[in-house]
């Protein structure tokens, strides 16, 4: 969910693709009758006659003919997506593809249930609360009436409308610290720091005590292999450039279709002249002292057999960056969240990331595009400012 999409939904009327709930559903420690309310609404949207995804916005008060009012819910009242999906899918004849998301808007917390288009009909395998086994609940207009399930003719048409089962793999940006989708576009602020030429930056010299300075006694090092890092200030300048310019990125790969997708791999190729820079990781803060032999370099290579779903590999040459994400097999409704990688750009504006999805079940690779919108501020640092900066290593916990 993005702010722009959420704002747009606030101006829409309740329908077969949208519902507003002022208060959170009763779920944890609730009775079967209370929990059947959310079950009814999810099933109603699943079986509704619609051509797009459906949304239930919780913590929003419906306003007829105008922008609905965001009242919010307590953060502690958010539902657990895993528990909710387990509850619903243990009762239905086939898995339901839906997702609960905690979302912040206008300083308030709202809950969002997104129900994907999928094969119908879906119904309960047994009675639960107020709902009956084998009844096909369907949302008509702005409500789902449990006393008026789908007719046999409607159910027959649902089955006919299912069509052939296919895999439909989708790639979107995701939150960095939680498993929530952000859609195909992200925006951020960054800083392009201009630094002095490296040859104009002096060597680092470790200060000595008065006694050492008075008698010109050589500084003794506990470890004979431990050396003063003469390049500390130059490394610090480059570290600050990267830290301020690059932003962490994560993507989610999901199968929104009705059939499994086997051996899924996502690839994005970015030309080096496109103004975008890609990195698997950010550099560690420079050290005032370092081992004489330096750090052992990390190649970043992992044999395919050792890569878990979501593993990111970045291959770079003079012409392009290539990002590869191995996803394994994706069952219908399954999502794989990638590892974090980093993107930097020196210029403001929208930059497309073009990619392809490969799978044994796709007749040909599927193209997709993600978009980064960056607002980059250009700043400059003088040598004196650099020499008086605090040691970044002291800020690392």
C-alpha cells in the first residue's frame, strides 16, 4: 500500500472492491460468532464479481459522497497476518489469497486487508459461528448478506469464469524491516556529498602523549601487526559519500496466479551509464588502526545449492549491474522477500529498473519495471570539516 493509493481509496464508495470499517474486527480470544464476521467479509470479497483487487480499510469511517474519515485504531489492535491466514485457510475448500497489512497514515494506524482475484467459488468445509458449510457467500454492492448466499446459477458461472490455471509472478518493492509490500514504486531523499580530491586530504597521524612527544619515544603497539591507518581520513571521506547517497532496498516476489511457478528467478539489469549505482552491502566504518595484512575480502559468491529463497547476487562489470534473486518454487499465494541491497543515484528524478522473471512454468520470461523516485541534495565538505568529524566507528553498537 502506498500513500497515493490509500488517499485515492478514501474518495471511492463502498463496493465489491472496497469496504470501510471504523473499528477493528474481534479476533484474538473472540467467540466463533464474532470471528465469523471477518471470515464472512473475506469470503464475500473473494467470491464477488469484480475485475481488480479488493480492500477492507480498518480504522476508516465511511463518508457518503465525500472523502472517508481516517479515525485510526490502536497499534496493539493490529491482527497478525499469519494467524489470520491460518484461521481462514483451515476452514475453506481451497487456500484464500489475501494479506493483512499494518499501515500508517496521517499519524494514525489503520489495518488493510487486501484480497486478490482468484479462482472461485470458495466456501467453508464445515459450519463456523454464524456461517454454514458449503454456502458460497458473495458481496453484492456494498455488503455481504449471509442469509443470501450465491445461487446455483451464480456458482456455476463462477466455476466457468475460472479459466485455465496459470502462474502469475509479480515483483514489488517491500518494507526493509517488515514483510509488507510497497508496490512498484518507491521514493526517498538522499545527499550527494562532494569531497576534496583524495590527494588533498592529509594522512592520519595518531596523537601521542606529552611524555612521548617530549622524548620522541616511538609509539609502542600491543600487536606488532597493528598499524596506524594513514588512509583513515580518505577512507572516511569515501565512507560518508556512500552512506549519504545509497539507500537500502528490498523486494517481494509473489505468485498471484492459480498454478505453482517452479524454479523462479528474478533478474534486473541496470546499465552503468544510467545514473544508478547498485551494491550488495555498504562499507564498514573506517578504522584509525588496521591489521597490517588488511581484512580478508568477501567475494559475495555463494553456490546455488546454498542460496536460500530471496538470496540476492549482484554481478558488476564496466557496462552493467545485474541483480539476481533466487526464489525457488512459488505455490499460489506464496511470497518470497529478498535480502536487502543498496541503490544510489547522484541526480533527482524517476529512474526505472527493468527486469525479467524466469520460471519453468512461464512460456517466456516476463518483463516488469520498478521505479525509484529520488530527491537528491548536493552538498560539499571541506578538508577542515572532514578532519573534525567524529569517529564513525564509535557510533556502531
